[in-house]
């Protein structure tokens, strides 16, 4: 039975491009967990901040996670890097799960409503995505409006027929640029507000 499951997993998951995206997500998650666990022995306060930023990004969003990082006294590089990694893990995980669900390999009931909303969003912006391609996807991920962002953008990229690696690469670049600009912008606001306290 175990060999049958391993064979199925290898053929249906790891041999596909979406399987490699899932493997990337698992690898990044394991690296982050190893980093946090090892840091608990070196500096538990910093490790707690990393966990706080990670969960804030996942459950609340990027702006609160960035704000939490700056409020915790972390540097630009630490705050922005941690948030980029959080979003990359989330994108690669949900993207690969969506593709498996779309192809009928895996059904995840708790995500079905979310996936349906994304399909509706795709229909609404179909012409723009086809017209502007990767640039349109980049802008869609970059601009932080309701129901835009890296997860929705990556899934729409797949639904309009972009290759997996093109979608993931474009979304990763958009995440990096967007997160860096948001981080710098928030830090400027914080510095400006601190100036009033002096």
C-alpha cells in the first residue's frame, strides 16, 4: 500500500511542473521551520518575532506584517525578507493545490469557494490578462486592491494559459518589488511620525 501511494505521489505529483512548485513550497517551509527552531536556541526573542511576522502575513496581510516587523525593531532587510518568504510559501502552496484541484487530482473542499471566486475574477479581467500577459499579471499582483495579490494573480495566470514557471517567476518578482516598496514606504511614515514625538 505504501509503495502504491509513493508511486502515485511520484507519478501524479513530483513529475509534473505543479508538483515541482509544491516541492518548492515544502522546501521553503522546511527551511523556514529549521531557521526558526535553530534561532530559538540562539535568540528566542528574534525567533518569536519571525513567527509573529509569518503568521500575521498569512492571516492578516502584508501591511500589518510589515508594520509588526518595524514595531518589533527589526531592520529593513529582516522585515522585507521575512514577508517575501511568507508570501512565496503561501503562493507556491495554494497555486499547486489549485492546479491539482483543477486537474481533478486532488479535491480540497475548504478551498473550493475561494477557487470559484478566483475563476469569477478571471472572467472579469480575461481581456486585460490576455492583452497584457506577464506585465498585466505583474501589475495585478503588485497593486494591493481587494481580491488582487500574489495568490489570486498566480491562479489567474494559470487559468489564462500561462506556463507554470512563467507565472511563478512573474509573481515572485512582483512580490519582491511590491514588498520592498511597501516596506520603504511604511518606514518613511514611521520615521515621519516619530519626528512629531521629538
